[in-house]
């Protein structure tokens, strides 16, 4: 994404593949093989539809048969009851699928992880019974002996195949377009870490909704075409568990989150299943299912992310030797530019008034008030459990305060969702790092750049700037999965920076780093401050903090204990007691 | 010596070649074998039914070949080509496409057990102009204006409409009086609902039978006490009880026995072959099943004793059921059509079936004992059979020409 892949290099293989598949219909004369050649692209498109939502966003749907079946029934019923041609029925089915995406997405996105997957499972099961109850056990698409082509009925079976190939081309093009747009990167960010994506300024709810609408539309349209091929629609055939499973199977086999995955899966599995059915079905009935299942298990064990990624990883390894170890970040050569502390009357950028939050009886934050001045480096310290991270979560919108006010540049941001807070100019990093491991460093950072940029080029410029600022501009193509602790910390800061924040909330950024690495980070943070970015940092490492911050606030048991310049705070008996216990305070006194 | 032996060998070879040649010429005129397709589910949840159909077809093909094959084609033997329709409509359709693509010389086929499979498969066979016989029930099968599909069973809608007059007649002849009230106890599956719907609507108006209790439940039942209590309190003259899930049938039948309504004391009539399967014998037991009736499209019947006996010896299945006997009969229909067509040509065979009107031969294996198809391919007056559990076996008690036993219907005093 950050390093754009030439469009031709993406599109040419797709075009070549589609052309070959279309050509196959000219060479194959056996009507059965033609039918199999037609069914392969159908399941590939269904897999691509599933992939658009579940592959890219990671929201696993066990119920895509809902969309598929609605499309199939829409086309079949429109044809059988009102004589509407599938030429019209299929696009209408697509729109219906989009609508179903909204209807299903809005309530179901309240659930996460396994709960989402299970809830999705319920929809086709319910629809299956609804269609049974409506009396549509079997809907047959009438045979048109005179005006067949007007009703998508052809004497020449190759035409069905070519329509299927065209639909596959459309679905692959849509997938490629999504991948190349910021929308696609947003989806991948959601998949890898939804909270981080939201904090980086992505409206995750809307992004997911758009994804399910596109996915539902595509699945419904191909379900409609499936009805044209099968000519008989039954609830079991279009809403059944096997239908939903088919989308997962072809995609997971071929490779998730790539336009090629579902295609590879279908091209291998559908003919394999047919050959087994043909060769073994009548002689050792039932064995074909076993062989098919065993083949899938074997491939999943060898290539857990699918055939495509296995091959792609192997090729990448052969093409490029592993990145040299030297890519570890060295200390920035230039020292941090000098900065002056903000004046006491500098404008307040962030103000917190009487902030409180309880977790069923545990008062995590109570009646807290403080203000951050523009250009300041404010350190928040306090013993474990003092409520530091909770304050951050309240500030950036992950949590909603029970009472109190949060003003960002004079505007109340209470109740805003995190992406909105981010877009308003408050970025944050996490105590537990939340990288997107399958993305490169640059793409990880670029996810953050979408918050305040409009075009991809603008986002690229902002990303490059952020990478330069933290000193990661040399290894942009490295995958985040293999980074050192320091690189990850820097990358997180860069991601927050890409959102062009006015104020940056850094949560234990120095945790787990050795002394030389801490020095690198201190330089980077000072550099940000010199740029005029206000910094609020939570930290345990006192000796580093004392050198970094302009001012401390000290928390204990969710309340503000003390506030002031580093030297004053360090001498405050209450602070020493909170950190070290009463004994130390007395000994010191 | 050596010379002589070589001569003999040469002569033998020449003779063999010559014989081979003659045979091949003979084949060109009348093939040595005629292929008939059997497309049924042999894997997945319906595999057992498909297997029964296959064994029925194999038995028929063996009988046909043992008795001289197709006489009109110089005794050509029939050969069964078996295809697995699998567990989904798509697989059934693919298998049908494979059948027509890879067996261009097949003359006819039968299948595909489930209505939805048959509907999909016949979309293929129709376009390939390959005739397909089927025992599936769906009204749609012969409602599409197809010319190559022939339905030997009574359609679901017809079965439902005919059930009440059939039962009235049966009751009249068995007990000497017509029932005046009827109870309905049905699950809410599609097949059951479509069976009881005409009874609800027409029983009173057309036959003067009052529906005194009408209960619908959702499978699976956890307890049948309340349902059976309500039926007992209303005391209908007969109970219509279409049920699709064996465990529901078991619960209701056991409870009826407990309440003194079992063993035919309240004549109880199910629909379909589910309650007449051998599984019922193991699950519910012969004792409690006694007297239970079911309305089916075909069953083991009078005049088929020898076949059934052979079936039992070979398969260890105690009776043939609709699936085996209808498929057995289908093979004889094809054989009969081949004799009439005098050509191993699928269109000629289809034409022969369209004009067929027989009351002997293959007609012996179907209720009504006549094979004549209407313009849509539906067997005219396909009729019903009523089967009743008697002494641990479901035996045909209606119609009289097929019945192997009298129906047991309580005489009310």
C-alpha cells in the first residue's frame, strides 16, 4: 500500500487466468466437464464475497448462505412467479444482498470474535425455516423453449460458463480495488487489531458495515446465478450449512485476504470433489467425503494460511535473503533539537474536570482534574493499579466516564468514539503493543495516516514524514511481525504521529527497553515535542522520566495525589509513601 | 507335427477373428447390451434409501437378463449404470450431467429419490432427451411441461386429496361403517402440512367428516402426554398422523398404547414410508406398532411373493418398501418399452413409454396395476396404497388387487 504495486502487475495475471478459463470452454466438448468448469467460478465468487468481509476484516462469518440463499430465491421466485428474467433478477438480488448486509450487520456487529461467528450462523438456519414455512420447498425456474436467451437459458452451455467467468472477473476486480484503496487497509487493520485501528482514527463500525454490504451484495448476486445454473432452488441447497461452509473451505484452502485465495481453492477443491464423487461415489459410497476432508486437513496443516500465502512466502524467501540484522535501529545521530518549556500561561490543550470511572464497585478513577498546556511534556506516574491506563482509555474514548468532563482544545469529547477523538487531534500508543503483524512497517504507520488525509498520496507523504521522524525510514518494507521491541515502539509512535496529532498520549512507551534503547526513544520524544506536539506520557522508569518531562502528576488509588515539577514531586513524602511504602518515607525523613 | 500344430493354431486364430467379426457386425444391428441409468443418493443422509433402490434395480436387471434379455433386440442384456446423486441438489445435477455426457448410448434412467434431486437431475436429462422415470412425489416434477420425465408415483397433492376417500372406503369395507369424525396430529414439517391441509379444508364439505381435534407440534417432541390426552378426550373415529421424525412417532405411539388407544383401537394413519421402515421395529417394537397404518405410493404387494422372497434371501431386508419395488418395476417398464421400440434408441424408448398402456407385465409392480402416462408424464390413476402393521410386518391392505391382508379396523358397537 505504502509502496504501491503497479496495477498492471496485479491485473495481468488475473486477466490471463480469466482468458484461459474462458478459452477452456472452446476446447472442452464434454457437457459434464463444462458444467464443472462453470461451477468452479461460481464458488470462487462466493468465496471472494466471504473474503471481502471475513478475510480482510477477520470477522468470521459462518452464515454467508443467508446472502447466497436470498439471492437464489430472489431470482428463482421473480422468474417463477412474476416472469422476471434473471438478467434483471441477478442485479436486483445483488441490491437485496446489500440491504441484507445492513440488516444483518447492524445488530450483529455488536458482537465480537466467536460470538459474531456464531450469531452469523443463526441467520441462514432461521431463513431456511422461514422459506420452508412460506411453502417454498422447491422452486423451479421454468424452461423457456422459445425465448431462452432473454431468460438466461441457452442451448449452448458454454455461454453459462462465460457469464460465470465474467462474474468472477468482476468479483476479483472488486477485491483488487478494495485491496488498493485505504478501505482495504482499514479492513486489514481491523482484522489485526480492532482497538488499535479505532485508536488510529478508523471508524471501525462504518468500515465493517460497508464491508458486509459489499460482501452480501456479491454473495446474493452469485447465489442468483447459481439458481440459474441449478434451475431448482430448495432451502437446503442454498441456505444449508454446507453452503456457508463452502465459502470458508475454498477461501481458507486457497488463502485468506487475497483475491487469488478463493479462486485457487475452487479450482482445486470443486473438481477434486467431483472427481471423487464420480470415481468413488458409486463404488465405495461415502469414501469421497472422507478423502475430500482428509485432503483439506492435510493442506491446512501444511499451509495454515492457505496455499497462496504458503507459495508467496516461499517465493519471497527465495527472492530476497532475510533482512540483515543491522536493520536494528541505531541511536539517531542528531541530538534532539533544543526546546524551551512552555510558559505558565500557554493555552490549555487538554483539560480534565472531576473525571470518575468505576468498574462494578472498584473506583478506578475518582474526581480527577488536571490540565495539559500546549507544548508541554506531562508525565503521569503512580504505582501499579493507580488508574493511569484507565485515564488514557477515558481520554481517547475506549471508556466512557461515569461523570466529569474532558475538553480537547475547549471542546467536550466525552462520549466520542476513539476514531473521532483521534481525528480531533489526540493520538495514542498502547502499553501492550498492538502492531498489525502481517503488514509492513510502512503500512502499519499508514493506517494511522488515514485519520486526517484525503488521498492516498497525501497519506503516503504523511507516513514518510512520520517514519523519518522516528528513524524507521530505512526499513519500510519489513513486516511488523518480525520487529524488535524498540522498532515496535517506534512504529507505534509513528502510527500515532501519522494521524497528525496535536497531543500524543504515550502509554508506558519505555517499558521493557534497555538503557541504550531508552535513550533512542527519549531523543525521538523530545524531537516530537520540539515540533510543538504536546506529550502526555505514562511511565514507570523514573530516572528517564525525570530527565524528560516538564511536569508530573502522580496518581494513587485512582485519585490525583500530587502535581508539580519533577524535583518537587520526587521529594513529596506522600509520593514516596505511595511508591515505596511508609517505612521508606520515615527513613528518608 | 510342429507344422500341424502351427496350422491348427492359425486356424483357431482365424476362426476367433472371424467370430469376433460376426459378433461385431451383430452388435451394430442390435447391441449386446443396453444401458439403463440409476441415479440415486449412495452417500450422505439418504444413502440407505438409494442403496435399497439400487438393489431393487439390480434384482430386476438380473431377472430380465436371466429370462432372455430384450427379445426384440436379439436378447440384448440390460446393463445398469449406477451414479451417486450424493447429498445435495448440486451433486445430483452434476451426476446427471455426467450421466448424459459419458453415456451417450444410455436409453433411459431412473432416480433420484428426493424430489429436489429429481427436479434438478431432470433439468439435465430433459435437455439431453433422455427419459427419466421417478418415484418422487413433488407436484412440480410433471408440472413443468417436460417431455422426458415420467412419474410413477401419485403426486403429493393427489395423495393428500385421495387419502380421505381412500380411508373412508377402507373403513367401510373393513368395519362396515364410515367414520364420522377425524382427528389430526401432525408435525409442522412441509410434507406433513401439505398432507393434512386438504383434509382440513375438504373433509367436512366433501365427505361429511368432522375434524374434532387438530394438533400441530414442532419436532422433536419431548413428551406426547398432553397431545395424546387431548385426542383421547375427543375420541375421533380415526386419527391422521403424518410424522417425519422417528423419535416423535415412537413417543406418540407409546403414549397411545399407554392410554389404550394403540393396537388399532383408534385407527391411526400416517403418511409416507417413515413409519413402515425396519427401524421402527427396533425402536418401537412390533407389539405397539400393531394396527398402525400409513398411506404410501407403492409397497410390496400381492403377486410379488416370489420376488419378495428372493429379495429377503439376498439382502436380509425383511421387505422391499416402495423404494425397491418401484425401482424394480421401473426396469421392467424400460424393458417393455425397448421391446415395443425395437431399437436401443432413447427417443424411440421415450416414445414407446408415452404411448404405453399396459395392465400386465411391469404394471404388476405399481398400485392400480396399469401403466399409462398422461401428456405431462404423470402415471394416470397412480393411486395410493395403505399399509398396516400386522404381526410385526407392514402389509398392504389397500387397494384390494394389491392387498395381501384384510385391514383391521375396529367395529364400533
